[in-house]
C-alpha cells in the first residue's frame, strides 16, 4: 500500500535471541534448546517493522551501533519498506528471551549512551508519530512538535519511565500495559481516568488474554482478545508491539473508522503473532489479518 502520509516511530533497537526450552542450565551444565530465533526487537522498533510489514510507508528513528549485531539489524531492515534514521551508540542492545507457559522471561544488555544528538526531521509529510519513551530527549521533542502541527501522537506506555507523565501532555492515543497500572498504583479504570485527565483523546489498557479496556472520546468499552487455542500459543514476546504497530496501520489506512475497529484489527494481528517464535516470524501481512478476521486464525491453515 502506497501513501504520501508517513508515520514516524521513535525507539531503541535490540537484537532478540529467543529460545524454547523447558529447563535452564545452572553451574557447568549444558542443555540444547528445542528451537531458537533471531529478530529485531525494541518496543517502537518492532511496532515500526509491523506497520511496514502490513504495507505502510514507515520511518524509524532508532539507536544504531556499527558492530556485528548492528549490521545484522541493517540486514533485517533491508527487507522492509523502512526509512531508518540512525542515532549512534557504541554497542547494539541485545535481549535473550525465553517463552514459557504463556509468559516470557527477558534478560537484556542495553547501551543507551547516545553518542550524537537526535536528528531533526522534516515533519511536513507525516500524519502520525508513535513513541515508547526511549530516547527521552527525542521523544519529548517530536511529541511537542507533532502536537503543534496537528500530527497524531501515540504512546506505548509499557512501563513507567521518568518521562512518562511529561510525554502524556502531548499524546493523543495512549495505550498502556497492566504493568504501568501496577507501577502507578492505579486500577485499570483509574488509569483510563488518569489518561483522560492528561488530555489523551484515546486511551486503552491492554490485558493480554483478557483483551483491551478502551475509550475514545465519549465512547468506551471492553474488547475481548481474539480467540486462539492455547496449544497454538508459542511466543507472546512482541505481541504488544504488534498491537501498537497494527492500530497505527489501521488508523492511517482509514482515519474515519472507529477506534474500536482499529483496536479489533490490532487484537487479531497480535493473536496471530504469538503463534510463531520470534518477533519477525510472527509479523502478519494485511492478508493474514483480514483472513483471520474472516475466521482463519493462522496463516498456516
């Protein structure tokens, strides 16, 4: 799908190493994993790749190091319709992920010491911005600039960061996690009230298998998770990122559609993603999502 209206994602790059195993070695022991996968990672980064996979012209401002994992990331990105703007760091961040019984444990190594100022981009061709709070100076700059220009701003509130409260003053669409609710000591309903008070036009709390609690203007509701048989769930890591990237795609494809429908589209995309190992393997195409919305829950069916 071609569009002159672009979307900008701002986040931090990871290389994900995901492995399936029913036990972890200790001491000098060695085990062989059942399966493994390499992928790009990072909240807004994975959301950007998802949006591009669905077919939207997508720009991404992210950390980059000229090391072997960084070159691996470049190679992965070359397969997608992405325009990448680099912000230098010394080392590429890496995540080791173990999906197990519907959850996922993550061990990360991250270099967030940026060696250069963030690039200042011409925003005249952009229709939307999506942030995850990483690169805090760039995040607040672009949130403020997009608000001035009437460009839709979206925030992935995955957890409480030092800049979360300040960023929300410039956010139109805030979709947050249960973890953020816990960290702020708020119930799910109270969180929606907090987002309303911050001026967010659209707000939601993602509840994993329990779906999404949302509001848009005067409307609100609970959207159940798209049903997937338990035996088909392989890796839930990145499902939230797919959700964010998918509702951005849905909004930009048809801004006049209701936010309930945008979230429904995103819920289906996220449900498809968890049936594959690693974020990249789980990115659905538009055809996959549309087929699932018509009753086919896997692109392998």
